[in-house]
């Protein structure tokens, strides 16, 4: 849910303003309104410093350090400056190493030679030219016709030199550029550069051990930035003698916050009614289960303050859809087990929440593995729960899961329409939501009439449902926009009917991918099982046979697992952001509630 907000205006003398901001920051309860503030040059510089520290911190924390590494001694600014110098040196060395390595590879075929000897030959009026041709194109008779000296045969090429003096003769091949130095000298130079590179890498590891000083300084800079933004956001009144500051507070903290304000003798405060044009910040307040799915909401967009938080409404569906797409009990058990074991070792709160989410996803996958009786690609020989759907609808094998996917899709779409209707009621009132409620009745009623169309025993109930269906359709056609002419509403209703039918069909068909992804993963798992068994059986050596089978199983199921997990994340995201959000009338565009606080 979205936490209700209270808007406060604070009025105080400019001399007390800085102290009041510090006290607000120590309290850490409000969001200071600052969306339209233009940062001054000084604050921009601090922002750039904080961003730079954050980037360097992320780079250093990703490094591995050796036990013997000595930490860097110095503050955050000295560390950042040293980091920049080392990065520059490493970049230069990297370019030099690449250049020398390339030259060394080119010099390998020419072996060891002395550059001074070549210079002495040239000083005698003899010009050596270097050639390289494929072995098949090399003519052994050239050595009898020209002053040719074969140097080496390497990787299918013949490397040789022609010594040109005053004698004028034409050779049919194009000479190549000779190596600048011999391979041995280039290798020595390369080793020296690599030693220098290792030296700077050790210095970088030293910086990595002291990276926390960057984090601490970044926190201090962030507090300064927040403080500066709050100062810039304040309005000046009475010739700059008075300051007016606007802030937002979650309603649940009102009593505690006003107790603090009562201690501020020089501060006048007033609670202001939130106008329709204003957009308060959004703070999501959900239970522990729903909170796991909030990153999915944030990935797309926060809801705006006046609509419903979609997170608790899509969270159970997302979990089920993940399990449906992965659909293998063995994979589900693997995810559940690994996530549970890691939670015993990892103490980081953020990582533990991800592992908890993985546990739920693993449990959902295990559930659908039980439904399809599939375990690491093995189809278990027993009565499968998904056969119930096939028997109920008279379907062929495997089509039960397809119908189950469509049923889940139908349920989510109808549920999304309920959410949309509730949102309209909250924003505008009941009469504006009547059309949406009517469409829900039309769709559910139509489905009921179709399914039980041949049920002659309950004909009276079917007639009653049909009557309600007709009434709902009339409301949808003639009362879709309260206050407008019924004929205009009718024209609008016809267009809405077309869009509803075509849109609902397209949305519903999207859920078939749940079945397709689950079926594909199961088939691939079975293929790798058969491949491993057949390949292993084809080898008569006992131990080798089992090893080959094991390697194919590990590689095949590893690949299948990775591909299917990717699909099991991406497709539920699509169903959430497209089908569910559209039918729920989700607008988004909210901005996050950010505490004005001291960063711990």
C-alpha cells in the first residue's frame, strides 16, 4: 500500500534556519520538497565528488585482495587521487603491453637476431628485405637464382631474407615490414612491463582494503548535498529575513513529529491540505512477503500517490508464473535448497531478502513440478494432477497445462480489472467506476454462460445470469462516461466493446507462453537425459562411461536451467508490466519518498 502523507509548511527566522535543518536531519522523519530546485555550482561540485567516490568504491569492492596486502594510509581524497594515477598508469601499460605482445608474435618466426649486425650490413650497401609466403607457394629454386636465405618455417609459412646490393633484379613478391627487435628482446621488454603492471595492481589492492573511507566520505557528502538542496528549496520572504520550507511526513509519524516541533520555539508550522494538482512523494508500506517484490515495481515505475500500489496484487501471480515457466520439480528443489543454505551463512539484509524471494520462487517451481510430475526432465510414472484439467475439458495430453495457463491468465486479467475499478472509486467515486464493474460482470457472466450453456437442469439460474449480463452490457454501453449524452456514450461504448474483445483475446493468448516455456524446459531436460544415457551406454569402459554420462547431465541441465530461469523471469515481468498493468489502469510516474536524515 501507499503510505498516506501529510504536508507541512515551516516558517522561521533565517538566522535559525541552518540549525533547524540540522535538527530535522538528526530526527530523520520528513521528505523535504525539492523537486524543482536548480543546484548551484558549489552543490554540483559536491555531487560530482560523491558520484566519483561511489564509482571508485564500487570498482574497488569488486576486486579480490591477497592476505599479505597492506591497506592504504590516507583519507578519501588522497585515495581517490592515487586511484586516478594508478588507473592512468595501468591504462598506459595495458596499451604498451598489447603493442609489444603483437610485435612479439610477429617476431617469433624470425628467431634471434642482432639489430646491430643488420645495421652493419646496410652500411656496406646491402639492403636486406624480409618475406613470408605459404609453404606451397615457396619455390626451392629461388635460392639458386637470388641471394636468398631461409630463416624459418612456422605455421605453414616460409620466412626468408633477400640481400639486395647494387645488382638490379626483380623479385615477384612484395616485401613485408621487418620486426623492430628480436623476439628475445621483445619478451624481455614484455616481462618488464608485466612486472610494472603487477606492481600497480598490488597498489590497487591496497586501495581496495581501504575503500570504506570512500563510503564514509560519500555519506558525509550526501548529507551535505541534502542539506544544500533543502536550503535552496526554501522560499525567502520579508526581504530574505524569513524562510519557508515545505516537507512531507508519513501520517503514522504525525504525533511523534509534532512533539518534536513543539520544542522548536522559533519555528511556526502548519499542516496544509494536499491539492489535486500536487504530487506527494510515494512511500510503499507492505508486509514482509509483498516487500520482496517491491524491486519489481521500482524497476518499471512507482505508482503515483493517488492510485493503488500494484505490488501486493501482482506478487502471488508473479511467483506462480515463475514456477509455471520453470516447471521442473528438481530445479525448484535445487533453488529452494541452495537459497535456504545460503541464508544460514549470509547476514547482509539485502542479499537475504533476495534469497528469501528465491525460496518462494523455488517453492512455486516445486509445486508445478509436482503438478506435471517432472523431476530433472524425468516424467514420473504416476497419476499427474494436470490430467484432471485434461479430463475435465476432454483435452489431449499436455493440453491441460495450456488450459491451466489460460485460466491463470483469465483470473489475473479479471483481478486487474477489479483493481482498476477500486482505483477509480478511490480517485473519482462510484459512478465513474460503474462501467468498469459492468465490464467485469459482462466478461465473467459471458464465461459462465458459455461453460454451462448445455446445463438444462439449472436453466433458471442461467436465465438470471443472462439477465444480469444484459443489464451490465447496457451500463457499459450507455453509462461509460457519467454526465455525457447517452448517444455519445453509446458510440464510445461500441468502440470500447471492440477494444475490449480484441484486447482481452490478445492479452489472454499471451499467457500461453507460460505453458510453452514450461513444456520446452521439460522436453530439453528429457533430451539431455536420453543423450547422456545413450552416449554413456555406447562406451564399454565402466568408469569412463559413468563420467561421460555425468558430464553430459551436468552440462545439459546447467544450460537448460540457465535458459529457463531467464525465461521464467522475463516473461512474468512482461505479463506484469503489459497485461496486468494495462488492465489494472496503472499510470505510474510517482517519485520516491526520501528521508532528510543523517546517513548511518
